[in-house]
C-alpha cells in the first residue's frame, strides 16, 4: 500500500511540473508575439514622425533642434 502512495505522489509531482512548464511556454509565446507587434507599431510611428519632420520648414527645424538641446535630447540630432 505504501508503494502505491509513493507512486501516486511522484505522478502528481510530475504532472504539476509538466503543467507549470506548459503554462510558462504559453506565457513566453504570448509575450514574444506582443513584443513583435509592439516593435512593428513603434517602427511605423517613427517613420510617420520622420515624414512629418521632413515636411517642416527650416525655421521650425531649427527651433526643434534648439528644444532638443535644451531638453538634453541632443542625441536625436544625430539622426
């Protein structure tokens, strides 16, 4: 009788670990797809902003660069 109890416990332990593994894989797969979609949305947004910046006149571009320098975002001037 004791042997059957030990086997049941081992079975339940393995079943629990397997379920946890399946859950972890499902969460990771969902996170990966969300990250890919987020990257695509961010790229589209950056392209849209770049097109709008190109449409600005020279004076507006100079004002934007001055604002970037004052805000400490002068890294964006290299783009």
